[in-house]
C-alpha cells in the first residue's frame, strides 16, 4: 500500500481556531441551548453546564485534538493507529457525518428562504399565521410520514445552491477554503448577533424574558435529568464524538498548542450560547408581552422556535424586517460553517484511504451526498425524516460512537498517558491527572448514563408519536446502519494506509516521539 502524500496544514493558528469555533457554533447554540436552559433550572443550569464543560467537553476536545495531530489522519486512520480493530469506530463516525450533512443542508435551505421571507414578512399572507405558513405553504408537509411524492421547489433550489457553494469551498482546501470561509463567517456571525442582542434588549418585555431564562431554580440541581441535559448540551454543541475535531486537528503543525486551543474553542462556544440565550429570550419576552401571556407560553426549541415563533416576533416589532434578516442570516452562517466541518470529515477519510487528490475526493463525496440530500429533503416528508433521523443519529450514533472511542483509548489501548505527554510537549497549559480521570471515569459514566436514560424513554413510548414502522426505517435503521457500515468499511483493504508516528521520522518543528513512548 502506498504511503500518504504530504498533508495540507492550516496556515495559522487563527485559521484552525476559527474553523473549530465555526464547527462548534451551529444551529443548536441558537435554538437548543436557550430552551434546554429554561427547562432545566434557568440560571441554576449554568452550574451543571460549566461542570460538564470542564469535566467532559474540554477534555474530549483535547483528546480529539491530540489524536488528530499525533496520527495526522482522518478518524479511520487515527483510530486504526490507536488499535487496529478501532478503525471501525472511525468509519462509524464518518458515516454519521454523512447522515448529518444530508439533513443539515435542508435546515440551511429553510434559513436562506426565510432571509427573503423576512423582507416582506411573507408568512402574514397565511390567515392562520406563521405556523401554518411554515408547515403548509413552505414545507408543504405530507399528511403521512414517509410520503416522498410531493416535490417542494422552494427547498430544492436553495439546497442546490448550498451544495454548490460547499463543493467550491471544500475543493479549495483546508487553508484557502475552510479557513477563509470561517475567518469571514465567524466575525460576521458575532456582529449579527451583537446587533440582535442590542435590539432585543430594547424591546418591551425583554427583561421579563431574561428573568424567565436566568432566574435560578436551585432545587433542579438535585434532579439527575438536569445533569444529563447539561452534559448532552455540551457534548452536542462542541462537535465532539463524531470525528470533526480529529479531522481538523490532523492538519495542525506539530508544535501547535492543544490545551490552550481547546480552552479558547470551548469557552468561545459557551459564550456564544449565552449570547444566543439573551437574544432569544429577550425577544420571547417581547412576544409574551404583546400577546398578554407568560414567557413560558411562548417558549419553543428547534425549528418551532426559529420558523414559527420568531416570524411572529418579527411581525410584531418595529423594524422587524431588519431583525428577521439578521436572525436568519445568523442561522445561515452558523449552520454553514458547521456543515463544512461535517462534510470535511467524509472528504478527508476518502482522500486519506483511497489516495485521491483533494478535488477528486471532494467530488466523490459531495455529488452523491448532495443528490441524496436534495432527493429526500425537498419533499413533503423532509421534515419527518429530518426529525427522526436527527434524533436517532444523535442519541444512538454520536453518543455511542463517542463512548466507544473514549473506552477504547482509555481502557483498551491505554493511550491516555502517551497522548497526555504528546499534548503537554507543545501546550501552554499542562494536563494533570484530572484529564485522565475525566476521560477514563467521568466521561464514560456520563455518556453511559445518557444512553440508558435515552433508551428508557425510547422504550416507554414512540419518539414524537410516530408510527413504529416509520421509526424503524428512518430512525433505528439509520443509526444501526451507520454502525454496520462503519464495521464493513473497516474490513476493506485500502489504497493508502496511515503510518504510526512511533516509527516515522518526526518533522523538524515537532516534539520528538520515540517508539518506546507507545506503551500498549
């Protein structure tokens, strides 16, 4: 098998940090964090949230950064070098990213259309309001989940544009494409949201909204579900567990600061979540004041918040069109930087293992991915498929793959001491025993607890009230198929194979890594 060609590197540390932050800051920060905080103790939720960030989020980030930089490969190559059978975990993560990218592009398409809808507040044309407009006029949602017969041109065209732009940026490479896009996108996103926060805080009822969000219910800290929610939010929002940070870190210079970069990315992500919470709940406080109801009556999460509640807010507020354009443009930017990182995992794996050129790998991945994405999600059942696939691939894909990776690295291969030395050799902040304890004890226990909690809820009743047959083929089959395909891909012989840093000549810029460091 041929060795891999020289690997492309990030041009600067800033480029890597912007890309890492761009991947972490996504749609979940805007429409998931505020609702989760409100439902789990308000201001008191910050306690388990910070605990989760420090004991699971940042340790996992450092682990994935170290794996990527040390083994200089996409997830399949990196996990293969940790332990040969573990390559299946890496391919599992690649398939998970393929699935997520397919439906993530659909949400971006919705957001693109709503930027235009905000200009003339198109949802007001429906006498039944923004909810009827979103589900009936825009999505043309099918009466029966699984009915793919309805073609929705209003989603098809923006999805096509999104995939074309994605292909161009990825084809330009890590440095000229991804880094440049994030250097432009992340500052724009911050500017947009700062304007949104200032405007939202000046609305009548804004303080009531913030009071509802941040008033602490200290009794909630005694509930296990609140802590599960905190760890779940950190796990999903930081882009850990499905190979993105391993992939991005594989393009780092040998002497890059890993622990410092993880702290910057982790706290930048959390800061944006809090900023998003302020903007969202200040606006919801205004809507509640206008409707003469309590803030709790207008709280929503997910698509319902962005595409139903926010159009109502935009219709009621002065200069609503500008607010709407900035809000939905923020969704587009946040989602697009995340989409780039998700697709890059698949591109990098194909490029590494098949020995293809960058451009060939991009086209080999994105063309079939775009076809599947557009074919499924520009139909009347797109929302149903998206909802179920997202639930199952998150709960039984990302979480389970992350758990398998942590157990393999810490318990089976016993690589944590080696990886700690590797990170400490170039990092400004040295890792202590806390890092190994978090990854070998705290994180596996929490992820295992999340799995048990999720499965018990799943067995009590069908998710979302969907029919069992629909859940089987659009949920369980997707999650199980990702695992099965990951195992099968790991059994194939590939044109290119990764080489261990224990046997390669270290580059002049990096710390010397000798064979006897590897241990078991």
